[in-house]
């Protein structure tokens, strides 16, 4: 007779890769929602501008979130290191959408207008430098790249700190009028980066 299933049998769990993919796809929903609302006219008279700014903010948020992962583990004992890579990839994805909407949708690949923008708006330089760094980090985030680069991989990925600083400058000077939100984000980024400078023997005390 066939044996009945044991009640103690453990339920199958999602693999780490599956959880990473799920997190990545789940947090792409805001982008899908923005684009869908823009196509139906639900974002107001200037949907391109709304999408452009939303994607930029999400890129900043996910970049910041990816940098928070390590301090959470070091100071509070919260281990979500598994999700650091998908958070970084989300930052790159939203940055790519941000650039795409600016270059292709808003400026329609008009090189004359783009050149004029880049020569008259310094914040764009900081933005494109941030995007280049994120693109390099995304391209070298695979296991194959990690094996190929060896010890150089860790050194290369320290550029994420430079990207965070550049993104903070880009966001802070992007507006012609005063906006407090970019400076709040910049202050949070500065705080997270400053945690990296805390000596090891003091890290436990900071978390208390």
C-alpha cells in the first residue's frame, strides 16, 4: 500500500535565485503602472515629465536601499544580503528608464537639443556619469563576471559609493526652484556612506 504523506515533511521553499527574481519583478510594477497611466492620460497633461521624474526617484531609492543592506547586517543583525544584487539591478533599470525617457521620449533623439542641454545644464553631467557607473556595475554583477574579475571585482564595485555621491548632486541641482526632497535624500545617502567609516570595534555600539 502507498505510504501516506508525512505531516512532518517540510514544505518546499523558494530558491534564493527565485526570491531575487521575484523581488526584482515585483518592484518593476511602479514603472509598469506609470507607463500604463501615461498611455491612458491618467498622469495629467505632461505624462513624460511625470514618468521621467518618477523613474529618477526610484533609481535613487533603490541605489540607496542597496547600500543600506550592509549596515543593516553590521549594526542591527538584519541579514538581507541576498537582496542586495536585485536592489542594485533595480537601481540600474530605473536609471535606464530615466535616461531613455529623457533622450528618446522627451528629446526625441535630437542631438542638437541634447548637446545644448548638456552644455547648459551641469546636473546632466552628474546624471550621465552615475548611469555609466551603474551600467558597469550591472554588467559585472553576474557570477561569471565575479569569477573572471576575482579580487578586482570588489574594488570595481566600490564605485557604487561614487555613484551615490554623483546621484545626490544630480538630484540636488536638477531643479530651478527650491525643493527640499533632494536634500533629504542626499542627507540619507551621506548618513549611509558615513556608516562605512565607523571603526569595526564601534559598530556594535552604534546599533544599540
